[in-house]
């Protein structure tokens, strides 16, 4: 990544940037995946869906029961 680029996002281990040719690059450690913008939109959507799924799986379960939701019938 020593040439002129337009960084879209970056962190310590990965970066997303656009090169002068218009390609979007996803760089992770030594891996550099190049794609056109249309492909990037598809990849970004898959990453977003995966993140939502992970967050949903990590949400704590609510084990409380609301007794007002139950119908109580008298014993005959």
C-alpha cells in the first residue's frame, strides 16, 4: 500500500481502500483482495449480514417470565 490510495476504512490488521484504477482493495494481513465497486457492495452486504447474525447470537437470553401474560383458571 505504498502508492497513492484513497483509504475508505482501516484498523491495525485490515484496511479497505480504493486504488487509482478505481478498484476496491480489502487488505487483511498479507492478503490483498481486489474487486470492482459492484463486487465490493456484494461483499460488504455479506459482511454486514454476518455481523448482524453474530450480534444476534451473542445477545443474552431473557429467562424472565411475565406472569401477567398467563391466563389463570380456577381449579374445579
